């Protein structure tokens, strides 16, 4: 059971005043920070990729200019949710979801054990990067962004990209390009601050209105549950109040946007806690940051929705939720 620290030296009234100031200040912060968010990202955000695959993604994500570690991570997460045993109804297999015919042509024995194994991430992840780069070569003369053209070729075929001189006018393909490039931002280690939004302040306002509500495991705040929540039910409802639809489970909410550093947190960021700080799949708790080192959260059975400090040994990081980031999350992973 996760342990929390009640707001020790601050009274409830003082904290409510603090939150009121922070909610108002978030609007100003959003404007002031947005202009400082430029610059390219370097490497992977801490804890964004499970430790077992981080080295592979970092190495092979730099195989060619059209891809990056974050983009490769986004594709793998979208395809399988990091499940090396995933198998789809269409017989796509492994962590990179190769169909047998594509694997036979593009799979490589990257670990040198004499066997190219679609179920082995040491082969499948390098093969996914290699396949991306091969596609990028096929469409290198098409006008436009090389990464977008590569992703379009992955979805619609290289011929269509060449035929249409770039991303073809298919809604499925255009959505795929946007989804992967948006999702990639949740794996990047940002350079400079990450922009916030007015939606974050409104999400805090919603959560603040639930202070004192008893915790309920699996609670979604419905009438038959007497308006009670668990941790991720509260964060989902808070952002749903501003028309951002988050997944129901805490570790699925982790990739709903980029990951600010601890000293760059802004009110409205989701803050996460995990059993293994190198593996986001072990996230077990989430709250909404309000500033000053505090969050609003639904902590555990027997407690109420309250303020708690975020500085704890199991703090893994934070996510700055965006509407596009939430939409980019896979709704159902293969397998």
C-alpha cells in the first residue's frame, strides 16, 4: 500500500488559498512558457521506455535521419504496448508487430545468435528501425518532411507516397502520421521548458472541488458510486471536464504528453509513482500537481481526496497532458 505524507506545516485553508493562486497563475505561466519550448529534443525522457528496451531503442533509433529514439519508441508502444509476445488477429507478431511476410523480407539477426526471431526484442526492435530506414530510402525524393513521408510509407506503402509527392490524402494515413509524431513527444527528453495550457488550470479546479471525497477502488465518480474516485479515476475525470479523454489506468495516462523535469513542473501536470523507476509499466499511482511540491490525489482505501507532497521515493516523473497527446494513445494494444 502506498504511503503518503499529509500537508504537514500547511493548514487546509492556506493550501486552498495556495491552489487558488496557482490556478490563476497557470494561465500566465502557459503564455510565458510557450515561447520557450522550441528546440529539438535529445534522447529519451527518464523512465519513458522500459529499462529492458531502452538501450536498444536509443541505439537503433539513431540508425538514419528519418527516425529518432523517441519516434521508434512511439511506434513500438503504439504497436504492442511493449509486449514482446503480442499477436494481433491479423497475425502481426512480437513487440514490433511484423506480419510474417514482412518479417521474412526485413527481419534481421541483430544479436548475432544465428536466428532472426520476431519474438525476440533484440532482433525485432533493430528490425523495426531498419525497416523504417529502408522505407525512408524508398521515398527520399518525395517532397516534404522525411519522417512524415517515411511514416506514410509505413502505413500506405511507398508507392502512394511517391505517387502523391508526400503524405497521401488518406485520412487513415494522415492520422497515423500525426499520431506517431505526437506520441513521440511523450518519449522525448525535452530541451527547454514544455508549454502548458489553460486546460490544466480547469482540471485543477475540478479536482479541488472533490477534496474530502472518500476514496473508492475503481471509482469513476458516478452517482451509483456516490461520486467517489480512485487515483486515475480522479485524473481522468478532471481532464474529461475540459474535453480531454484520458485512459482509465494510471500507467496508460503516462504517455498523454511530454515529460517535464521535476524543477519544471507546472500546476495541472500529472505526477506519477512507480514500483520500478526504470519501468513506466509499474506505475501504480497518479495525482494532479498544484504547485509548491503538492498534488491533489485520491490516495488509498480509507482516505479521502486530499493534498499530499509529491516528493517520495517512488516518484517516477510527470506528464504535461495535451489534447493531441491523449488522442494519440493506443486504445487497444495487440495481444
